[in-house]
């Protein structure tokens, strides 16, 4: 009996050692016994929740039972003397008898301990990789990108992808219909502890980054940032960060917006996906009022053209950092109006980057201001966004870059959708929403004196379609875009696509 108690004590001590070493590896040593007791209580709750799962619980019980039976059986040989012949032979040689039984007991105990350790590791894995995930936005990022903030600690993996077939139905010209894996994205995050989180997005575009005729896509780091959670009112973010502007730039997963292609206003006026190197603060000022504000490297006006500021993004790739910029955002979700979200954002900074334009440097002050409102009520969804931009020394940039750079640009769109699936199938969890979007934008809204307007940049789009979600993680999309411009000649599109998050 005493032997069984001793072995049981060793087993319990071993399991406690696993737990304590695991905690020590992840967090600093507790400052007091009270803090240690809180940690042990929390881990005990998590382990008990996992043990409630019948499969793992039964396996563990069986292994413990097997170990107990083995210990009872192996205890007897320890008291049995070695055979007389062996004792005599060894005594004659002046050597003690070989510890046959003791060796057997040690080997069996080690084997059973290894089995128990493996089962404990399985249970620990369940603690950090849950069977179910909750997909919702956190701290300005999309549902899949936010997963790392909800794990207890350690590694988090997620991602998204979208594929689109485009048929040009009119004004096709020499364009060919396309079938494209637009992007496949991998989120890899790591939660070091309760207050430091690393989050990364790696994007593969157009299914390949081959050479020659296969050079169609690229691999990019969309963001790579460290978050330091200090207080709900003020936390620090640093690294390669998404600019907090509009609906799409930060939350661009395909299940979060209607239509296969992102709205043009949020592709050319707000040049999605827009990220820069920098650091800043984010948090909640009062309940319902959130902010993000960063200091970042500026744009590079060498890339400006009649298509807008999109090619002025530097994306953290050996970015020229002679000029810096400020970007900030406020969002308000009032408690008295559930489903309503409204906000404003801005980006202001010089973009000259000490480059020479016609033999001299210019500031190329770039300003962008944006406002948005969103309302979800039962099956109804509404979005409206407007953006207005200004570019300083646009005449110098136009002459130096060989393309008319608008000193002013603007874009706006409004969108309505309604989930009709509950009307067709009561109590269903599926989603089917017809939607309509009207969009108007012009990247050369104001032309510098002495330069010609590019009227094809003045566009308006009528778009309608359907979004179907068999589950919240998957969206099947169909839409038609009727595209017009003051210069004419733009194709209309029929698009069919598939998007997913995980």
C-alpha cells in the first residue's frame, strides 16, 4: 500500500511539474503564492472542461487504470529474492545479485509515465487550439485576422482566399475573359502573453510568382505588427500597419463585403490595400467610441499619376522615409442605435521624399479625408462612404511624372442589401442577400493649369448582384457592373466568384 501511495505521489508530482513548467515557459514567475493559486485554479478549470469530452476522458481513465494494475503487479517481484544459484555464483565472485526485478519495474513505470505525458499534451493542445472559433472583428482587423487576439496564448493560424471569373459583356475591345485565383492569404499570429501579440498577413496573388510569361502575381506582407496592450484607453501598435481608412482597407476579407471586386472608391481614392511602416496608439475613449492613430512614413509622389495616388504606396519595401505622415480614425457605435456604426478618418503628410522633380524638390503635401456610416437592422444592410483628397504641387508632379496628376480627387458610394433567406426558409442559418451599389469617383477632379484632363478617370458605376453564404465562412458571389466614364469606352462586367475565411 505504501509503495502504491509513493508511486501515485510521483505521478501527481510529475503532472504538476508538466503544468508548472508550461506556465513558466509562457508567463513570468508569479509574484506571490496567491497569484500562483489563481493560475492553478484557472488551469484546473480549463482541464476540467476538456476532460468533460467523453473520448479523451475515457482514454485517460483507462491509462490510469492500466498504470495502477501494472504497479500492483510489478510491486511483488521487488520482494522476491534472486534464485539460489544466481546468489551463490555472484557471492562466489564477490558481486551483488543483479537487480532484475527493480530494472523491470523502472522500465514499466517509465513507459506508463510516457503514455500519461502524451495524453496530458493532447489535453494541453486542446486548450490552445479550440475545436470552434468565434469570427468577429477585433481592433480594426477582419474576423479571420482577429483570431490571434482570442487564443489563450501561443500560435494562431487563419486565412482567406477568393477566386473570380470575369466576363466582359460589352465594350470588350481586345480584353479577354479571365478566371483568376485573385488571392490566397495566410494569417500567422503569436500571442506571447496577455499583453503582447504579433500579427502577420502574407498574401499570394494570382496563383503564381513565376518568371517570364508566368510572372503574373506576387507575394506580399500585407501587415506585420506588434500590439502592446497596456490599457483599454491606450495601447501601442508598431510595424507594417494597414492605414485605418474606409471600410475595406483594414477589413478586406471576402465574406465582409458584397460584390467580387472591392469598390473602386476604396481601390483608387483610398488605395486598398494600403500599408506603411510606423507606430501609434489605439483604444477606446469611452464605451462605443474607438480610435486608431499612427505616425507612418509618407507616400512617394514619384508614383502619382492620373490613376491617383495608388502607386505612391511604399508598402514597407525599402520605403523612402524622408517625409512622414499622420493617419487617424474615429468610430462610434452608439448604444441607443444598435447596428449603427459611423466614423471619420484622415491621412496627411508630405510625399516629396527629397526626390528631384524637374531639378528641384517639392513637398507634394497629400491630404485624404473620409467619412462613413453603416447600419445593420435585422436583414437590412446599408453602407455609405465618401472620400476627398488634395495633392500639393500637382503641376510640378504632372510635368515630372509624364501623367496628369489631379490636384483634387474624390469618391463616394452607397450600398443596400437585404438577407431574404429567412423569408424563404424559416429558422435557417444560411444567408442570401441581393444588393445594389451606386458609385462615383474621379482621380483627376481638379486639373492643374496647363495640363489636359483624363476624362476616363471620371467614372460612375451601377452594380447589382447576389451574395450567398451556406455558412458564415464561405461566400458565393454573383454581380454585374455597368461602368461609365466621361471619356466612354469602358467595359461592363459579369463576375462570378467564391470567397472563404478560416
